[in-house]
């Protein structure tokens, strides 16, 4: 439309010149004679203006991108007096390569980066070297379809490696370091036939600062080497692991934990690459020692291995996998690190896929039960989401009785004298019932009937969990005619029990319970507000501690009989089974989180923090 065209022209004719003025620091400030004058721009203003320029470049027309945007950047690159403008130009050219056409990139961007790499100022050369990795990534697989004409795969080594060597021999240490940091991305974009042994030696030298090579390495280059190690291995091929293994061992023992942490997070990827080409035995020989080393490292490194524990163990041999079952038990037994237990709980189903039936039944099932009754709510919530797939693996493998016993252990929690255990039963039962991954008859007999019996539990949070479960089951029944493997009589019995439970919950006095159960019939239902409590002389919430008697010699006032409960902390409750039990977080929040995991409409999903 005409309005859209006028707006577009305003961007080209007004906004772009304003951005240019903010970058170069001229043309906006008013001089003494009323005209425009140059001014000093700050790095923050320049960075913001460059970001705005790149954003505009992504949607302006191709002809305008060349005539207005690229022209501005080339003007900055050719400014021989202000080195800061050439630094900005080098950065912009690297970022702009993916936003311009192939022709503009071929004719202007790459030649300008090459020209700036030979600048007399080291800061300009450093900026050009840092953007070399961005250009290499663009000509790699992710954008190969768009920029294949710029540098064909067969020519990348011939075009890029000499330029990289030029940077590595620069007299400025900062430029050399910048070139070292982009060596990994450059190698990762090359065809395997172009990756020579000499190139891998140059990459491996980054892992050994001060090793006597011609390349100067430091902490940042060692980190860069670790970060890009999987990509280099993928490009070179796992068959060349022998050329990279020494560098990997060096990085795994680096003094900086952030280098080891990066390697720990990528250990499963390296294992998958080696397993794909050389088999599980090669993974055992190459990585098991490092795996054990990282498990004993500081928590910042250990968490990298634990985050992908299942993926790593899936790529080792059966014997090594069985030997590491003890690792799972030790993680669960570490009561001082609940985050590690949460990571373990989040991988129960994937660990089940990696292990055989005996290991699932003898180790993973008891492990899952321990995690399902963990003292930290976040661990229990995560375990609840993983129980269904794990028990399904057992059931499909023929261990039906083991599954039944496990679910029976959960069902026994419904009759516990501890409200915390009954609440935990409600959460676990809800997750399994709503997922419907196991036979419906088994779920009904072992979990649903005890759960419906808690509809009149004295604790409101337990009733809230049951209300959410009943509401979700009734809603799903409206959309799903499949009632599983129950006959007509059993189906009628279950329906009757659910209606009775729903009726009890609809007569509840708790507003949250009413809101949860009534949303089936009226999603906009809002329960009545509580009546205000009547004031009373013995209302402990409104009175102060008794004053000191006038003739008392004691500094403390005497407390009347029965007043000691006024000072009791509400955070503890004594039960017959567990003694003092600590309420770690809002039960109401945990209930709604798990209900969302199980698939209830409009419920939040799992993943809340337990900080």
C-alpha cells in the first residue's frame, strides 16, 4: 500500500542516516552557528547503533541493502584516519555476510575482510580475525545452500587457510589469539579430505599452552579448543581419533575448571561419534578413564557428565554399562546435592532403555522408588514424570509382577499417618494415571481406588491433588471413549466411585479444591470467599506476648498453660512415622506443577526451580 511504501521510504531516508550519524559521531549535534557538527560517540551508543543497523539490514530490500547499508559499512572500512571506524566495519562485515546477497558477499564482503586483515592497526586485524569464524560458519553446512557459490567446499581450504595462517603470524599477540580461537570453527566447515594432519596438529597445540609450538596459547584458546573439539572430531572423522586423543586428555586435565566443564558437557557427543565409526569397545578405551575422572571432579564439572549420563552410557559396552550401575546408586545416595539427584531422576526412562531387563528390575526400580520418596520436592516431581516410561519398559519386558509390586509400594503410601506421604502418593498416582502408559486395569486397581478414597482427607492439599486428578480424568473420559481393559461392570464401578468422589469434593469448604473440581462443568467458576473470622479475646494472632508482672525478678514473662503452641514454628509437624518432617516449599505450588506434568488442561509444566 501507499502507506507502507511511505513508511519504508522514511526508514531508508530518515532512520538509516540517523543510525549512520550515531555510528560515525557526526551530523546530529547542533553547532554554535545552528548547523550540524561532529561529536564524540560512546562505545555503548556505537554498539546499539550497529545492532539496529543489522536488524534493519535483515528486512530491507536487496537493492537498498547494497545501496544504503553496505555503502555505509564500506565507507567506514575505507576511513584511513579513524581506526575505530575500521574496527566497527570489520565487525559489521562479518555479521552482515549472512544478510546480504551472494553477489554482494562475493564482490565486497570477503575482499574487504581480507583487506582489513592486513591493516596496520592490530585492533582492526583482530576484529577481522574474530569475524573470520563467522564467515566460515556461513559457508558451512547450515548456510551452504545460500553461500555455496561464494566458496565451494573444495575451495574452502585453499581460500580460508592461507588467510588464517596470515592472522596466526601477525606481530600482535591479540590478533594471533583471535585467530587461534576461530581455528576450530574453520576446521569444522572443511570437508574431511581437506583436513590435513598438519591442520589437526595446529588445532591440538591449542590445548597445551606454552608447549613450544609456533602458536601462542592461553586460557581463552584452551577453552576454545575444548568448546570446538566435538565439531572438529565430527569434521575429521572418528577414525582419526588417535590424532586428537592426546589433546583431549590434556584438556581433561586442564587447571581451569571451565575448560574441563566444557569437555564434560560434550563427552556424550564424542562417545556417539566414536561408537558410530569404531564401536563400543573403542569408546571404552578412549573415554571411560575421563568419564570416571569427571565424576570425581568439582560440582561445576561433574554436572556436565550427569546431565547426559544416559546418552554416554548408551554408547559404551554392556560390561562397562553394568560396572557403572554403582554410579547411579552413589548419585542417589548423595543427600547433599539434590540437583544431582534431580538430573538422575530426569533420565530414568532413558537409562531404562540403555540397560537390560535384569538391571532395570534389580537397580533402576529400587532407585526410582527412592527418588520418588526423596526429601526434596523437585526430585519427587521430576521422578513422577519419568515413572510411566520406565515401568512401561519393565511391563513390556515381561516383568509384570515387579511392576505390580512397585505400584503396590506407592499405593501403601495412601494409608500412611503422615500427610506428607499421602500427598506424595497423590502426586505419583496422578502422574501414572493421567499418562495411561500402563494397563488401565492395573492402574485402577492399585492406584485409582486408593486415590479416590482420599477425597475426604483431613488435609486440604491432599484433597486438592485428588480434585485435580478427578477433574482431569473426567475431562479426558469425555474426549476418549477407550476405557482400557475393563469390562462393563468394572467400568460402571469405576465411574460410580469417581462420581461419589467428585460429589464429596464439590461439597468441600476449601476454595482451591472447589475451583479445581468445578472447572469441569464451569471453567469460569469462582468459589465464594471465606467468611471473616470472628474476633476473640483469646485470638492469639492479634495479641502481643503477656507483659512482665510489676514484682517479677525474672527477665522473662511467664506463659500461661497451653500458650506454648503459640510459639511453635508452623514449618514442622510431628507424625507417628517420621518424627519431625520439614515442609520445604508450598505444597499448593508443587501440586499444580505435577498436575500439569500429567497433562491436565491449562496446568503449568514441569521444570520449576527448587532454589
